[in-house]
């Protein structure tokens, strides 16, 4: 048994409202620069739909991920090393810019500089790549307005497998949102596809990254990734991908997409797994056995034997404590409600999903029946507008049984907790019907519905002894001589050249203090900052509300206004949002 640690994420699809806040904040943090206009490390897809890039799930076309040979061995679907060497200068299995979308802006100067005229001027869309006028025909989530329609259904790889189960009448159609980031797989096919060895998986936390100095732009990684979450920067000639916000993770704060998620649907935690069993699990003969095979790779952090082996492997004690408190371990192995995305790709993905239950409740409610009754919910799962078969194609390689069990657990939790919240005697038969105890069901409810910040994100920070390697992650490159064409900053060849800009851990340490402090975190001598992200709704933080002396009520003649300091007075005696309060 070789114990290793892996940062992982679970997303509760029942809570996703498709607002794309995660996508926008990720874009601003990581890909808001030249060469990455079409790149979205985080994107939110509408299902059913073609996805981003279009039809990326059709591996018969794109040849991503792994497959099992007749001898039971794993090999890349895109071919062995000899085939990759033979096609290294001509890689035909790449999505074109049209499969992603051609990014655009608008000719705003036409609006701002046009002279007075009879007709209102129009700002035409203009390509961010060529600069020419263009017609907008696709985008990163064009399916958002087409979910469940016939416009693109004939090209949806998942719908082709269950066409007889899906009805496209408007009143019977379905849609839900699927946020996606890089899966940071245990068995990444992108890393195995890279001829330069530029893509690597960090041994300390399992995050998959691209070494920009070693990348030579072969783009085999783009072909090899079945999720198409590796992108080519056409400005720098390098591959880029989601980094799991590793500078934030190293100081114990969550990724940007998780931090800004409106629905609070993301969970981040640590998983322990047996590295010696990954290949065996990924090589099982049947695709439908891959879900349980991957679960068997994960180790119980409470097992004394696992703890001993982990300590022998050099995993710090506080990391083991974090693994025991991990919401990911609870959702995957304890409650068994989280499922992997396309396990049939055999990459052992580490971003898992809780399938949506809400449409089931809507179906029951529309019939006029009690939408929270257990019997009604269980019966409705079989007649779900989102066919269970469609969810099974996404999460369990077509095996309906795990999806059905998960949905019934979620339905049972909803029914059981309604009795609790209504003050009625809870029915113990409801959790027993899905193989859970009352305590387990309440704990699952608390994690899915009531979990606070530090329960949803259990992230152990990197240790001080690792500080030297983490301080400045950009190492010297052979091209990074004075004024040379390196990979960062600005040099003689534009913004894609020059010496790299180091990432200082101290910057993110200060960010962690500001975001997770129990008290107001603000520089001395300046107005206090109010952190709405961590305010629990109790009390009255200074600077958030006007002082009582400025309340709407009149002051009686001859009386003294109440100026007592009860925590509702802003810095320097100013209240409300005056005095420079920073609502971040």
C-alpha cells in the first residue's frame, strides 16, 4: 500500500443556477490576457447540449482518454508512442476554433464616436483573433438557450445512446447545469500523451500542472484529454489548463470558482488513496465497474493501518486530520451520493458530482400530489423528466443502479428532514429504506444544506519546510536571459515574453487572513473592512450598519442621542458604508 494525498472537489448539481459567476471569476483570475480569449478553465454547460468544445464527449471522434486492450492492458485511445511520434508534426485529432468558438468583442467606437444621425448606429461583433467583422454563431455555452430542444439534439453524444428515452415536447423536455473544470485525474491521459513531459502531477497534492518551460506546443495533451480541459495558447505557443488555484490551495483557501460560487455547491477536501492500485482499478474489463473500482482505491483515513502508512510516506499529521474531516470523503465513500464524470474514460477523475434531484420534485408538484412525500418521490424517480439513463451515461458509464440509489437517498433526506423541520416526529423508516441511519441522514443533510465555510472547504496548508520550493514557482528557463523570450512578463516580443513574474506565497497568506479572520481584517490607521463572505449574520460588525444615533427614529426633546458603541459604529465614528468600508 502506497498512500498518497489528492485534493478533490465535489459539486452538488441541485444547487447550480447557471449564473456563470464561477466562470467569470476564473476568467478574470487566470485567462484574462492575450492568447486565451477562447479559453475557459471553468465553464458551465447546459444539459442536454453539445458542451464546450462541441461534442467533446464523442471519443470515437476525438480519441481521448484510455482503452483496455485484449490483453487487459491500458493504452491511450489516441495511439501508442510510435504513432504519436509519427504524427508529432501533424496532429489531426484537435478541435478547431469553431468547435470552441471564435471570441469576439463589439465595435464600441461606432457607438461612442458616431455623429448625430437619423438612425441609431450599431456596434458590429468583431473577432478578437483576426480583428475582422464576424457573425456570432456559437459560444462557450450556446446551449443555454437551446437546452432540451431539437436544434442540436442530433449531435449530442449522450442523447444518441438513449434517444428512445427522451421526449422533446416543450412540456416534457429537461435541462440542468453542469459546471466543469479540469478533473486532476489519478491517471491523467494528458500527461501520458505529452512528448515533452511538460504535464506533471504534483506528488504532494495531486494537482496536474503544465511546466511552461518544458512545453513545446505539440498539443498532444489537447488530443489526449477526453474532457478537453487542456488548451493551446496561440500567442505563447504553450499548453495551459486549470491549476486548481494552487497558490490559494497552498495557504489553505479554496479555488476562485469555489470562493465565488453563488449557490455554494462546491466542496473541496483531501482524499487518501493507494497509488499502487490505480492502474489495476483503471484496467477493469467492464466500463460499468469503474465507479466502484475507483471508490475502492480511496482509503479510510480513520483506519490505523492507513494512518501508519501515510505517516511513513511523509504525509503530515494535520493533513491526515484534514482527510478525516474531508467533505469529499464523506460524500463519496460514507454517504455514497457523489459520482464521477465519465469514468469510462479511465482517467480516474477527481472532480465528482451529486446528480440533480430538483426536477423530480417539480414533476410531482405539477401533478398536484405532495412533492415531499417519500412514496411519491421514489415513484417519480423512475418517470423523471431527466431520464435516469441520461444521468447514468454521464456519471456511471450507463449503469443506472448507482444513480437510482443516489437519487433515492436525496429524496429520502428531503422527506425525512421535512418532518424534522415541521416539528413532527421523524419517520425512522425513511432513512432505513435507503440503508442509512437517522444520524447519518441528518449529518448528510447538514453537509449538503447547512455546511458553513470551514465545513465545505477543508484544505490543509502547505508546510513551512516546503516554503522554499513554493516561494517562487517560476524557475530559470534557458530562454530567460536578460531580455530573452521567456514565458512571463513583458519582453521584446510582446506580453508573452520576458522574465516570469514570481508568485509569492505571502500574497496569498495575506488573502487568507483577510478572508478567514474572525475579526475585521484591515490595515492599521485605515477604515476597517467588512468581510461579507464570512459574516454569519449574527451581531453587527463595525462599519456594516449605521450607528444607532443615525437611526430613523426622532430624538425626544431634551434627551441625549444614544451613541453607545455596541459594535455597529463604523471606523472613526462613521456608520453605514461610509468611512471607506471595503465590501469584499
